[in-house]
C-alpha cells in the first residue's frame, strides 16, 4: 500500500483487482499446486 500522503508519487501506482484465484495459479505454475506451509517464530517482547 502506497499512500500519496506518505509518498508524493503514490497516486501513480495502481492497485491490483481482487482476484483470489490469481495467486493460486502462480503457486501452481511454480510447482506448488496445493500451496505450502511456512513456520514463523516471533520472540516475546518483555513488558
């Protein structure tokens, strides 16, 4: 997301239309027709 309020050329960019099938097609093309799992770890910040 690029806001013209934060980036003076932000109004030159276009947003992609919502298409939930497009990333699925790209994943299949890349050899991951069923997607893949990603593990994420985040350290706890002491408060």
